[in-house]
């Protein structure tokens, strides 16, 4: 990861220095490993170029998807199974509520925007959940926090959604 936050004060300078130290430790540890698994050829190239790993010590094993589980499902049936409104425009986020996923722009937009029939559904948990629940109280459309759900239920939530959201932090 790269630090892209501008260094404007002592706090951000401290964060930057901690980040650089962590990157140094990570690079040292990676160079000491007999084998490193990368999820893509692009990541392998970065590990070779930026971390100094030899190409024969980096193996690419792509991310896998269980296509028996994650396949197109009937939206109306999924909504009935989950008890969701059949006529709503359902925005869905599934994942961690942490520093890597920024849901705040959704809540900020929801404070100033009133769109009929939109609902935001959030599946997952994390250290930012209380912050997001507090922000959701100001939103002008329904926001439902479902908490953690078993992995087997996630395809049903995805099928019930109109768009699925991936709000990654830059």
C-alpha cells in the first residue's frame, strides 16, 4: 500500500512515518519468505519491482469464486426470502466496516437527498459500525444494518440488490 494522505501536521507526519516503518518491515519479511502468493500477475510484478523479490519465489494463485453458490438468482424470490420490499431500489454493501471501505459518502449524500423507494442495506460488521449507524440516523431514506450473516446467505443478499456497492478507500 502507498500512503497518499498529504503531510500537513505532526499527526499526519507520525502516520506517514509509522506507515513507512510498517512497509519496511513488510518488505524485509517478504524477502525472507521462501514463497509468496500473489492474487494477480500485476501484484506479482509489483512485489518483484517494489519489494525486490525474485520471480521464482512469487506464485500467482487467482481469487476463486464458488460458481455453484455465486450465480444469478431470482431477485423477487431473494427479496421474499429476506423479507425485503419487492418494489424498492435496494443498494447493498457486503463486507467489513473498517478503514478500507468508506461508506460515509453514502450517508453524506443521504442527508441531502430524498429519493423515493431507495433503501441501503449493509451486511457485515467492523470497527466503524457504530460510526456508520450514527451517521445513518440523519439519512432521509431507510438504512438497514443486517450484521454478520453466514457466507451461504450472501448470494441471496446480492440477488436481492439492484446495485452492489464497493466503496474502497483510496
